């Protein structure tokens, strides 16, 4: 568990990554574990996660305002309050069962971005506090 960080970049295997407060950037490739960030500040710039059989929970400080780009296998579940996000999903490759879900959370001009790649089964949760 890391209580508070500005930025973090790395790879994890069979590891649970738990962050209390994130201020700026987060870049992680995770396999076979969990990623949880409890308080993503409005000041964050970029969250870039490659999630392979890794569950991800991201909780954002209100008001939310970021773009969202998820490339995922059809077995990936995405949970978020519908009132927070305006997302669209389209199939990229029917043979590979790959889709793209993109859009925005919040309103206004989104300078921050969340990019997630989930090629295999994962549970993704987006929430706010």
C-alpha cells in the first residue's frame, strides 16, 4: 500500500497495487493481480493501465472531468455510475472479440485522460467520492 504519490510507473505480476492518493500520472502494466486507487485528485494528468487478468478500481475526486479510452475483450466488465459518464462501445474485431469503449466522464473540456487496455478477462470499476 502506498499512501500518497505524485506519479508511478511500472509493471506488476501476481501483485496487488493499492494507492491511497494519486496526484498526477499513473502508468502500469499489471498481470494477475489487482489495481486500486482510492482517491484520484482532479489534478491528475494521465492514467495508462494495461490490465491482463487484473481487476482495476479507480475512484476519482469530484467533479470528474476526463476522457476515457478502453480497448477490451468482450469478457471484461466495466462498472460505473451512468450519470457520471457518456460512453460508446463499438466492436473492433469480431474474431478476437475485441471492442473499444470511449467517451468522457464529467463535462467541459477534458485535459486529463484514462487509457486502459484489457485484452483478457478483468473487472473494471470507475467511481467518484
